[in-house]
């Protein structure tokens, strides 16, 4: 999906939700709309290959742990070769 198609799809979703929102007045309706829009936007962004900040931070922490394990294994290998 091209960027224009993605943008058009997102605008269409926003328009639909705004129409629904106009039928449901009040703060609870706004919170529901906000949650639904966030879910739709997150799905759209992920479909374009992006990740959320939370996912990025989780992957970054995992990468740091893996790098530490590799460093430890490399040190053990060097010590083993030295013997």
C-alpha cells in the first residue's frame, strides 16, 4: 500500500469515527473513540513496517542482553584458547 493509500485509509477511518462520535455525545464516547482510533492507527502504522515505542524499547533491551551474552561467550572462548 502506498503512502497516499495509507493516508487515505486513515482519513476514511477518522471520518467514520467522527460520524459515529457525533451520534454518541459525552466524555465516555470520546474515550471510546480515542481508544478505537489509537488501535486503528497503531495497526496502520505497524502495517507500514513501523513499531511502537514500547515495542522498540523491548527489542532494544533484548538486543542489549544478547550483546552481553555474546561478550561473555567471546571472553570464555578467548580464555579457553589461552589454556
